[in-house]
């Protein structure tokens, strides 16, 4: 259903450092990085899609995080949700909701919310029972 998600950034180097620490926690490998553009991408397995991409906006205008937009990344366990949230905060992210059950979504929804170094809102979620 999803081909790719593109997350706009202002400070590519800072964002790249953030995502290079976060994505391995989720078991997602870096597929490419082209600082001259600048952009980078991570690919879930088995590939080739979907991709998560970061980069500066194509139109050359500054990136501004959107209110109400969020990218949710799946984790295979609740422990990985916890680790991803801790990694995000240790790399300059800002907490938007500590790891925990969110039964208002469904009984096994265990998620954590944070903003990356650019202000983009992310969620890491496990849908499996503990």
C-alpha cells in the first residue's frame, strides 16, 4: 500500500545522525545516503518497499513540520518500542508520549511518541500482545 514516506528536514547532518541511530533499533537497514542532494533512505525487509526517506524539500523552501502529521514505525516487540523511544530522546528527540499501552486504539497497541531533531512527529508501535 505504501511506496515511501518522505520526512522533510532543515539540518540534514543532524537529522541523519538521529535516524542512523534510531532505525537500526527497529531492524531497518540504510539503503542509501547522498549528502550532495541531500537525502537518505532506509528500507524494510523484504524490500524494495516501503522506504523511509529524509531530505530537504524539493522546492528549495525551508522545511516546517506539519501539525497533525505523524509517521508511525512498526516494532516487533514492546521492548523495542522502549529502546527506540530511549534512543530517540538520547539523540536529541523530544518526548510526545512515553511508551505504554493505548487501549483506546486497540487492546495490544503499545506505542511511544516523539519528535525528531527537526520537529517531525514519529510513533513507534508494537501491535502484538506482550
